[in-house]
């Protein structure tokens, strides 16, 4: 297999990566009371040593009372938490790694029996003042990311969390300017978030936006049913300041629309004209849904991934469970040590290995 394109450098604005592999953001909830510790810094350090091109951190939440649904999800505000993230950045940079935080607000999604003291926030419950304050919280998080020395940032706009709840007609029933019958209308909240974050970091700091059609509330949902609907969704976000689109699928090889081989990331790149990241069961035989019932996944080939990347369908490739299982996954692929790649075990979720 010719791996040259996947191990070629990537450069966009102020972001330069040594290869095209990205560690996908994966919630770990090991930050006690929201403060990232040295164990978390060492977890990301191992991925930097494993030659991951760009590390996207676990979701880390903005300064809103109900922005997270588990106590030990990390915060991206407050002196102690930001000092913890500064240590993470310095630790990764010491090993010549690149890292970006994923900035998050969970909206009204629940996780187990734990709930914040404040009321859960969703499109239908937020006042205009709540929305304005939340947009400002995202902007402050962006400023923090740049000031802490992160190499880029990612906005979590996927998987049925707050930003995605505004996109989705199933959760956004507002009748003001933040609602609407069309996806383009319901994108106003995300557009305003991106604009505020762009203003906070300036023109050269790379902003990534993660999007998905599917939701954790309904795996079969499609926000955009046609390329035209996708265009109405993506062009305003591009104009607002998104640099790279991260197209989350359960299985990256599946085409997004009938009549075209392009996957979600392929369509995001085609329509926006911007670089894109693909993700979804890369190198594994089954998607992530089995994780919730303790199922693992066997290794699988990456021949189709290589072929699609060589054709320019997408620019970067995010790997989740495989890099969670094995911090040296990228290095093994680089050295064609495919027999040494590990199958994914759900037990790896229990530790910061």
C-alpha cells in the first residue's frame, strides 16, 4: 500500500501538521471536578509520541451552568482548569505534537443519574439572553484556546448536543430568529457562535467544526437530504469563519447521497471549498454503537481509506477507538506493521492508557 499521501504534511493558515492523521475527540470524564490533571496530560503525550498529526481533545465545556452532563468532564474556564490545559499543551508540544481542544456544550442531553444544579439548556428553553451569554462563552473559550497556546480549536456541532439541537427540527421549535422551518434558518445559532469565536481568535487561527447527520437520540436522522440542503447549511458556516469541516459518520465508506460515491466529509469539502476531516470506524470492522454494550471491534484494512484520500475526497483522517486502544497506531501504520495493530476492546474505556 502506498501510504505517501497520508504521511505527507498538511498546512492551512497557521496550522502545520506532519501527517494527515487526527486523534478523534473522545469523552473520557477523568478530569476530577472538571480540572485536567497530569494523568490526562500524559495520556495525550503518549499520542504525540505515537506520531498523531493532530490531537483533538475530549470535549471540554464552556462556562455555562449546564454545559456538561458528567461531573468529571473537563472545563474550559476557571483558573485551575485552564492551568491544567496549559500543562497539557506544554506536555504535548514538548514531544513535537499538535493539539486542539474540542469546545462543547451538551445542551439537554443526560448522562446517567448525574445532572447539573442548573436547569438543562436546549433551544426550546433558552431565552435570547441565554443564547447571547452562551455565544459569549464560546467566544471566551476560543480566546482561551489561543492564549493557552493550542494549535487550533474544534467546535462540537454534532451528535445531538446543543449546537446540533438548534440545527435539528426535532429539537428546535423556536419561533424567533433562532428557529425556523429550514435548516439554513436553524443554523443561525451556529453561525453566530462561529462569528464570535472567529472575532476572538483573529483570521489565522484555525477553527474546525464537527458536524454529523446522525444524532445520539436517533442514528437514522439526516439534517440535509440533498446536496442543495447541505449547501444551504454549510455555506453560511463557511462564510462565518469555519476553516476545516469534520464530517462525523458511523462508517466512513458509506456515500452520503444517492448517485455519488462521496462520503459526508467529501461533500463538506466539495461544497465549502475548505479542507475536511473524515471519521467513522477507520481500521475497524464495526462502528462505535457496540461500545455502549461492551462490545469490541476487530481490525480491518485501510485500503479504501488510502484510495479515497489519494483521490482528494478528504484531507485529514480522524481515528477514535483504535488510537484509544493503542497510542502507537499511527506509528505502526507508518512502518507498515499492520499485523501489530490491535483490535479494540471496550475495556480500554475504563483507563487513560
